[in-house]
C-alpha cells in the first residue's frame, strides 16, 4: 500500500480535485481494451499542467511507486494495465494544440489531444496528418506515440513514428528531456525520440510532441472489389503490390466480417461476397485515374465479380466508416473479442489468410478476419466467451499458433497494437534472448527502480 504521506504529496502536486481515490473511480482505470484481468491501482491522478506531471513522476520515483501513463485506454495489448500498488497518470487534461505551422508543415501538441480532432484541425488548414488508428475518434496522440499506432493509411503513408519530429518528456527523475527539432533535418545527438516511440511509457513520460504534416492529396478515388473466393481477394492484394501500385488504403474483409459490419452499419455491403477489398488511391488527378484503371484490371483478372466506385464523398465516407466499425460490429456478437494483429510480408497475405482459416477449423473457433492487407497487417478476430474455460484454452492455443505461423512467414507479433503485457511472453520467439537482455539493460539504465510502466514490452526488467 502507498503511504498517506505519498497520497498527500500527490494531492499537493495535482490538486485534490485531480486525485481519484474512491474505489469506483479507480476501478475505471484497472483495465484497458485488452482481454486481460483488471488490476486496481492505488491512486489515479490527472495533471492539468506539464509541471504537475513532472512533479508526479518525481514523487513516484522518490517513493518507489510504479507509474502507468494512460491516454484513452484503447490499446489492445494491456499496455495501460497498472500495478496493484501503483499510480495511473491520466493525460487527457493536457489536450492543447500548441502550435500549427502551415508554412513549415509541423504542429506541436500535448499528449491528450484526440487523434481525430487533431486531424480535423489540420485538414481545416489544407494540410494532412495521415496516421489514422481505428480508435481515432477517442484515442490520443500521446497514446499513439507510445504504441506507435498505425491505421488504414499505413500502406502509403506509414505509421506514427514516421511523423514524430521531436519530443519533450520527463525522465524517471522528473527532469526535462528534449529530443528532435522543428526542422526537417536534425542530427543532434542520440535519436531519443525514436527510442520513445513505441516504448509504451516504459522509458519516459511524454508531455509535448512535434508532428510532421504534409499537403492534402489533390484527388482521391475509392472502390470496392467483391470476390466469390477468399483466395481471389488475397491474391489480388499480392498482385497489386507486385505491380508496384501503392494505394493510400487497401483493406480486406472476409464474409463473416462483411455480414457483421453490414448488420451493424447498413452501409450496403454485399453480404453474399466471400471477401472484399476496399481500395483508395490518392494524389495528382491524372495519376489517380491511371492507378485506378490498373487496379480495376488486376481485380477483374483475379476474379472480382463486382467493382463499385464511390461516386460522391458521402458514398465514400459511408463505406470507410463501415470499415472502421468492423471491431465494434464483431464485438456485438460474443461476450469476448480477441483482436490480433500479427503481420506478414505483403506477398504472404494469401498464405496468412489461409493459415487463419486452418487455425479456426483446427480449434473449432469463430474467427472473422479483416485488416490492412496492403501492408501485411491482418486482424484475425476471435469471438468467444472467456467464462467458457475449455473454449478459452482453445483460444489461447489458437493465438499462439497465429503468432507462430506469422513468424514462420518472416512476419512480426504486432504491426500496430504494441506488445504490452499480452505479447511480452512471446517476444523471444521473434527476437532472441540476447535482444531482450539488451533492451532490459537499457530499461535498467534509464529506470533503475523499474517504476515506469513495469512489465510491459520486455517483461520484468
């Protein structure tokens, strides 16, 4: 248990109104979007200034109390599940867009800014911030940085890491660390920003983010390719990449997912399709038209029964909103949903789709598959009920086999969901024991008391 003196010091640091101690309040922050057991924190704090955030970090270090920073809690790997005797630090009050520079194409934000609101503010200036995680309506930019979030546009535009120009964060002592710059080029010292991106709060506590922006694409065209065989859709993905066409978005949905999404959103999806691809190309109008024509040829050659092109912005938005609703639609069907994101080289998408089908049959499980097929990032989604112990054991074996099959294809455990607690036990399968020990030495050097989100990514340091 934390001491009364420590709790009083927390109250002094953030103000009594921003210290949550009631059991009901703390229970809200005992879990995140991962399917893991909740852990009740000892306290929850909500700093409203960067200075008070730094004071909290310093207090936790001095008192040897674990600290877990939390944005919106939408991560799917247990990255924000706290320690039982630890403190949850909320960043949702640090939610200002501090600077937005159209002429130099960058913005400076606090970590609690909601992703979609930031993207809209940028778009209003005629600029573009591409990273678009499925949870963008509620997820925060600080959480995106901590998890290195991706999204539907990762194929062409990359992930959060590709847009972080610099960071300001507190080290474990509460001291200010600055890395990166507002300039396009910066080679001053170690690239600490890249070390922090994807570290899930284990190495520092971010309070300011410098983000690169790009011009809005001049034109875009969205299309839906409908297939009567899953193999045709997955082979089309590989063929598009082999033809060196890079769509902004290239999404795959199997029949189970299509039916769930259509029931949920009524977007007019073809529920009799075995699979479908949602494709968007953007850029210069002439290039868009050329790429769209090539895509249509490839889709029809590999068995597309229908090819629908959105005729209006409203029609386009309706389809993409339906795709973003895939997880919500599937989650309505069973009490427990396990969404994975094992990722393979893009040419192996047909093999991975087939592997997921085989695993579903082997373990007698319902698995809906959708995801960012263009960058190899599929989301096999297992629908189950964790209260059914026997079935849950089959789910655990299936998840491990999904990981194994992806790794055997030269893939990775996670394309965008992070490692957290859920995947930390599997890290040695992808890397090596020496790799993990190397990472743990870095962690011990920067956080010798192991108070910054302990147990995540690399297990216990």
